[in-house]
C-alpha cells in the first residue's frame, strides 16, 4: 500500500514540471505571435523599440528553450502596450 502511494506521488511530481513547461512553451509561442502582430500596428516609437527588444530576447530564449525567460520578455511587451 505504501509503495503504491509513493509511486503515485513520485509520478505526480515528475509529470507536473513537464506540464508547466509545456504551458510556458505554448504561452511563449503565443506571445511571440502577439508581439509580431503588434509590431505591424502603429505605436509610439518607445513602445515599438520595447516590442522589438522583447521580440529579439524572446526569440533567443526560444532557441535556448528557456520558457520562463521567454515569458519575462512577453510580460515586458504586454506592459509596454498598456502605457
């Protein structure tokens, strides 16, 4: 009985980070598309500069598969759009 509980707990611990990374990857890719779409619109020069920098940084993080860092760039882009 204890062995079954431990196996289930171990499986849950191992699956959870994978699911979180998958969500972050998907969110990152959606964020990249959002930034690209916003760059095709008219925004003030400082916002455009922030969006370009965020896109560049996010694309680098995609190549490195560093999804949390990618999401930081996406958040920066969203914040610039709210100004």
